[in-house]
C-alpha cells in the first residue's frame, strides 16, 4: 500500500505546523494581512461612494404638467379603476420598500367611525381608497401573497405624473414595461406604474374627482418647479457668496416654468427684483405672485454640463418671464 507523503508549505516565519499546515505565527500574519487588505478595500470603496458630487444628477425622469378633471361621475370613476386592474397596474408603498404590489380590486370604503366623527357635516371625507393586491417580494420576487392597503382620502396631499425611460433608475422594484408613474403623497408615498399615459391620466382624474366630491383639498404645483438650497460647494463653483439663490432640480413639461424656458440645474437669483435667499424664501416669493400674472426671474445657467465637465466653467445670466397658475 503506497504511503502518500505529506507536503509541507513554507511560510514567512520559516516554520510549518503539523501535517504541513501553517503554524500559529503564520496564521497570525495571514490574518493580519487579510484584515489590512479588507480594511484598505473598504476604506477605498467608502471613499469612492462618499465622495460628494457638487451638482446633482438630474436623472431621466420627465415630469409632466397635470390639470386634472374633477367632474367624473361615480360610474366613470369605477370604469377607470376597472381599466387600471385590467392593465395589470403595479404600485409601490414606501413603507414596504422590498415589495411590489399588483392591484386586483379598487373601491371606496367608509373610514372608521371615530374618524368620521371628525367630519360631522361631511362624514364621507373620512372615506378610504381600498386596494386589494397581490404582493411579490424577494430578490427574484419568489415570495408572493395577497393583501390590501388603505389610502385615506383626507390624507392625500398631492399627485404628480412622470414618464420614466428607466423606472428602476429611481425605483428598484418597479416592474418592466410600465413607464408612466403616478405618485400619491398621502403620509407615505404610493407610486403607481402604468403602461399607458391615458390610463395614468385617467387615474389622476378619478382620484381628483373623489376628493372634489368630498370637499377635500388637493394641491398641484402652481409652476411645475422643484428646487433646493444652493450648497457651499455649488456657490464656490459659481464664484458667488453662500446664501444666494436656489437650485432648480426638476421642471414639469408644459408647465409654466417649462414654458418659460427654465431648466434643471439653473440657479434662480431673483424674483421680480427681489433677491432669493434660500428654499423657504423662494417659496414665499412664489406665493406672492397672483394667479395669471407674470413674474421676471433672474437665472444663472452653467454653459457646460457639470457631469461631462466637472471643472469650474462660465455661467450665463438670463431673465425669463413665468406665468403663475
């Protein structure tokens, strides 16, 4: 019977353990080297991830201006909901980020008795939008089940419409082939995904009509404009003092801001000659513009795309006229 020889491996300390395995000193050195390599890898990766970008990525979302119909009859609303189900509409609930839901039935139900007492004159204001759905979860959506969710109508604060060329750029669980996105802000955010623009707009009309019938307020953007404060890094890139202007992050197509020619990453410095200080100050200035009137906005626009040309570059100054909704 042939006896197999034990192969010994030499390590940095010149010693091998029993049966050719590394000795304690060698294990310690290997462990230290491995830990050092892992630390360097994680540190470099975190540094790459954490490196801030001066200018945000505007993304490929196309925000669409919406002026909803609010006079749909109960029969028309029910027809819209049936069409929504037939077209396999999906939605995401921000409270359950790992799951995608497919609507199977949509109807209006009465709110809880305690909540209806809050609306003594109009108890129907406490009604809910009840959605029965099939949920899918897991990396491959391998876990499935049935559930339902309630959206209290009096909690709905806003609705908006987007076309997403690549929905998963913003929503990891967004289903393929449904590029029209309706967001309902109602405490948490419910993001619905439609295959057809007509169905998405009809869904907005149905929701707006439900609220109108119950005397509930629904807010839509007056200008089709989203903005945020200018950061110190952005101010430095523009060569301007901190605390001046706001950065435009999104503009609705066919909305007042879009028609005026305002673009994402424009910086708004003045409204009708009043210098813009920050986010909240700009909101106050816009609130002071009467519906139907024009406002003159002083803008700064970077002449080169900051993502293609990150180095400081020239800025153009322009004035646009924007009509208030």
